């Protein structure tokens, strides 16, 4: 084996290529050509003292396309490179990377030699797409580990600790792929790949018949028994070796022709029965892909009872334990209207690989990832943002309440809604105009339907006059007959395949349409220019960039869909499958910054990707449904979004779509499921709907962004619950509490920019030493002080809450003090969601206001939760400008010393134009037995603060 001398290595560019089994130091790291292994060349470069970039290529010298997700450059960090036996070692201040010269395997350690990440599996295989060479890749680490893993974006399967789980990273209406994983052991991996990827099992899930032996209800092998019922009568029985209705084309192709088209039938029910068996014992991962009503039982036990709107199916995970060759009973009951259904499966992985950090991608140029080591999970997330871009400060008003629905059909409806909130004295900061304000045939024209929106500028101005803000829905979708489509097409900026195929959307008679291609600067420039005079110059405050997956043609077969989203300058559509939202929001954000350089921007996007946060983007969980299990799923969805480095997250309070049984009263716009027969919902259904909305609203008040939205049933508080009802009163109470907490919320939000923080925090982030918190999926911290436990079961009036070890906790409502490290039962009457505050917390609160800055000089109450030392940094700025980037903000350090029973209010640091220089602090010391909810305006001491340090003793 040959080695290059370090003297030559320091002159890497002048020394020429290395030989096999050799290494060569570069300006920022080292290049290794191993004797064997899947990779022919391994490149390591330091991005920071604690971040290593690893590239493994199948051809030495292969050049890669610049990363879309990362913006950082290699650092000028101090490091050493040396040979140690048959390894080469790259050592930096906070991380040490070792590469085997024999096979290219890599491991990572702390400076003391403690290995935290060790390569265990690897594959690089060639694949040709669009006539161009690519590779499929897999990299596995830490086989058999007990480390907990989090992140990967925002998903809909109630998962928390991902060790042992599989996660598909494929953008969808309700699923956001971010290929970043963070461990409870304070390391993380950012997987730099733009295509469909996977965490866990690298094998795509497939039909049951691929891996399992099926038998029908009579025991005959090879298929299940399928029974089709129409109007309550059995219409057809046949054997089926697969559930083939995953996509629209499948329904058209495989639906029994003798029954007629599914859309023409009423009261349809399909039941599949039989058994499944496997020669591979163990726990098998399976998925039900479905919409409409579906109930699944395995061996007589119900494992899923789900509903989703017909046009928006997605996966529901479940597991089945198989003994070798022993059949298990399978029973699936589906009640379709226009929906889809399938069941997919994978054989078990070997236990060590099942419990590992494994990432894989269907298409790549190389194995390409970053390893981050830190001293906390926040530090790892900070490394992710250091690589992909910082989280800008969002405007302060964005943390107030947003009222939205699908949709305000006229400008008068929208203005009346703002007026209603102001007249009732209910807080409101943002009103949202959803889609279809344009003429029916004008999607992408950016014109307004003049009959319904006669004065758009006047509408925007009137919203502002009432001290509210307005957000508009904008899309990357264009009708083929619009001038804007034609201009973009002429410039090569449209994907035209969907139009060429003649596929129509769902509006009116249906229109040919497609999405623009945002991957070139030219197309992004045209997109913005077309919108500038018609929308941007109206004074719109924020932008709702909908359908950013993008969903060009809903429920297309995957192989067909890939053809609709390309080609791009990067290659076929699958190469950039997951990145549309990143390119799309980047183009719009950069143009807004150019034209409005001192305005704090805000974009809400239905999809996201690694780096999207740098474009002032918040994400939401898509077109969820109003079902209790879907409410439950949103808790972990939001926590995982934060753990993926995206702190600005929200959800449709009440779920976007609802079952027909919940539709009552004056209904709004929708494309399906409208109750048109004039019947009324049953009283018990109305009651459940109201309770579910209340529980969801309580959760929303303690989400990063507080936003009510949905279709059909109008979502304004006064439309959801009758006057005088406990439901309405509780919604208004939580709305007001959100505004009281605004000083705490906004200061917490500032940490997302200044300290790589998160608002919605998984318990593991602050209590990683407590193993019991690592897979808790239905609790979280709101900031670092408040423990939130949403209620997600109909009729529940109490729930179990685990209190993390290492802290004591105050019940917000009763004042009861509980020691951590145990589970307690907390009362949860319908109007109350369990909420606890950590001992030592300092929670600044303000008055109830109609909008966030209505009373900037009002007294602030500092609630001090005695029993432990604590601190808080009170942050303030003007809330709307980019001045914070220039240092125009203030901080006041608050510290509680339990031993001396003293609250120290530090000297103000910093200032900004319009700052309130003198204010009143009202200090309330919370002791055991003192209810926070009953003492919102209480004060033990009152301090006139002029910016100088002051102390207050209990």
C-alpha cells in the first residue's frame, strides 16, 4: 500500500491524484482512495469545528452538482490529518473522523475518542435515468444501537423515537420530507439528497403478495376473498391477490366492470377476508394506504379505524407479528365514495439493522451527508441551520390568531369576518384569503373575479385600517389558456406534460393545467414579475404558497407523476422530487426582499425541505381531517418538524376536511361532501364536532402558529359554537390566554433566530437524561417552561401526563406541585387542557389585546414559579422590520434565585426605534396551591422599570 507524504498532502492541488489505499490532505479536509469498498473515493471536509461533510463517489474525481439544501462553505478551521495504522484520521476541535484505507468505512468520535457514529452498511449501485448515469445509495450507521432518533420532517403516523421505525421521505399533501436526523446523544446526520429517500428500511414497501402467502376465506391459497356490496346487497364475490386501488388509474383499470363505475354507485362497501402467512417470523412492518372509511382487523383485533377525504389518501402504519408459516386472519372493510386503498408490506430486517440510523435514496450522484456533533440537541439543530440557513425572525403579528376558511367567496365575507372579531372584542391578527378569488377559468392569471372582489386594494386597506393583516393564497399552478402560462412556456419555464396528456382539474368543467418549473432564475423572475403588480403591490402582508409538493395531478401512479414534475436543469423529475418548495419559496422570497428590503417577510408553505426555513417559511400539516386520531397525529407531527430544524409549524384547527355527518348549519365552499339534501346533522354528531374543535383549538393555542382553517363547516368561533355555550367560552378563553402569553411566546420565537431554538419542543430536548420521555408522542414543551398535554379522545375528562424527571411541575389550573419522574392523572374537563409549568420558570405575560401590539406600553406580569432557580430573557423589537438584523432589539435578563428568594431584573441591553423605555413590571410569585389561571392579573410587587437593574425579594 502506498501513502502520500503529509508534505505533499498539504499541497493537495499541486500533488495530483492519489493512488488506491492512499489519502491526500486538502485545504479543508482529506481525500481518501481506499483499497476496497463500495466507494472509489471518499472526501471529508470540515464545515465547522463540529461538522464534517462526507462525500463517497463511485468514480474517483467525480464532480457533484452544487447542493440545493446547504448554503455553508467549508470553514477555515484548525485540523490535523494523520495516518494511524490502516486508517486516516481527520481531527478537529470538536469532532474526529476516521476513514479505513482498506474499505472506506468511516466512524466519528469526540476528541477524547468516544465513538458516537460508526458506519455499518453501505451500497452504491448504478442506475440510468433520462439517459444520464446516476446511482442508488444507502448508508447505515450504529447497527444495534439504543440511541433515539428524531426528525425526518413532518409525518402523519404518530411516531416519535424513530429507532426501529421506517419513514418514507416523499413529499405529499400531508407529509413533509426533511432528510435530517438528530439523536438524543447529541449528534445528527443531514442527508444531502433531493429525491425520494428513506429512513430505516431501504427496501420500498410492496404489495402483500410480493412477500406473503395469501389465502381466501375458504383457505384456498393465492388470493383473498373480496366481496363487493352495493346498497347493502352483495353484488360480487371474487378472489383478488392484491388490493389494487392505490391510484386513480388503478381504480379505473381494476374496479369490477360488471358493477359499473365507482362514482355512479351508492352505499358501496368492499370487504377483503382471508389469511396471511410468512416463512420469516418476527414483527412485519405494514401500511394501509387509504381514503374514505376503512377498518382493518388482524386475527380478530381491530388495528385501524380511519377516514380520510376521498381525494387525499395516505399511509397508516401498523405491525403484524408472524410466527413461521402460521396464518393470521385478515379482514379489511372499506366504504368508498371516490377513494383509494392498498396494503403494503416489508419482511423484517435483521435486528441490528432494524435498530440503526440508516438512510437511503432512489437516485443520487453520490453518498453525500453531513455529520454534526454538539453538546445538546439544540446544538445539533443549530448545526443543521448553520449548514442550510438561519431561521429569520417572523413578524410578531404572525404569532397572534389567524382566522381562515376554505374559502371567503367574496371580499365582503372576508371584511365581515374581521369586523365580527373586532366588534366582539376577540383578538385577531391575520385574516386569510384562500384560493379561487380569481375568475373560474383564470387560475394563474392573478386576476380577481370582479363580481366577487370588486376592490382588492380597498379590501386590503380596510383590513389594515382595522389593525389586522392579510395573507393571500398563491400557487405554482397555471391554466394553459392564461397569458402567464404561455409566457412561462415560451421561456421554458413550464412543465407541459400534464397539459399534453389532456388531464383536467376539478374546477367547473375541468381545465388543462400544470405547474411552473422554479429551478431556473429566469422562470423565478417571470413568476414574480407576473404577480408583482396584480398582487404584491396591493400591500398584502404574507403569502400562502399552497400545493408546493407540488401535486400536479392528484393520485397519479408514482412512475407517471415523476414525468409531470420534470425535466429540470438537474435532470428527470425524480432527481429533484422533494425540493419544489425550496426552489419555489426561494425565488419569491428573494424578490420580496429586493423590493421590500426592510419588511419582515412571511411565507406559509404546504411542503418543506431542508433549508426552507431560510426563506422565511412556516409549514403546516396539509389537508388533514377532523378525526380524533388525526388530532393525535398532529402532536408528534409538530414536534418532529421542530426536531427537523423547522420551528415555524401550524395545523388546521379542527382538521381541513370532515365527515359528512359533521356538516351542519350554514356551510362554506367545498368541492365535495356538501350536505345538499337539506338534512341536519344528528345532535350527537354536532356535539362531537364541537368538542373536537374545542380540543383542537386548545392545542392550537399552544402551537407555534395559531391558525383556524378548514373546508365546508365555517371555522369562525361564532360559527363553530353557539353564544353562551361552554365551547365558545373556552375557545375565547384560550384565544385570550394566547395573547396574554405573547411576551413569553415572542421571546421564545426570538430564540429560533438568535439561539437555534424551537418553540414546540420534544420532551427529550430538555430531558434527554430521562429515558421515559424518549418515545412520548402526545406531550411536548411550549418553550422551555410549559408542559402541554392535549386531549385527543372524545369524551375524555382526564388524562395521564408524564412529568419529566429532574424538575418539579405546577398545575396551571390548580397550583398543585408535583415532583418529576412520575405519571399523574390530570383533570381535563371539556373546557380545560392539561398544562403544567416547570418550577423555576419565569413567564412574562401581558394584557388581553385585540392585536399583538395594541398596548405596547402596558404593564407586564412576571410570573415566577418558585421552588428552583430559573431564568428567562425578555426579548423585544419593533416586530415588523429587519432592524433586528442590525442589532435593533432589546433584552432584559430575568433570574430567580431560590436560595435568596430574589428575582433579579437585569439592566436592559440594546434598544430599537419606538422602544418603550419605561414600563411597569408586576411580579407574582407562584407557590404551591396557587392557581395560575385564577391569578392572571395578580401581583405581589409592582416595579417601575427604567432600564436599570433591580431586584425583588419574595
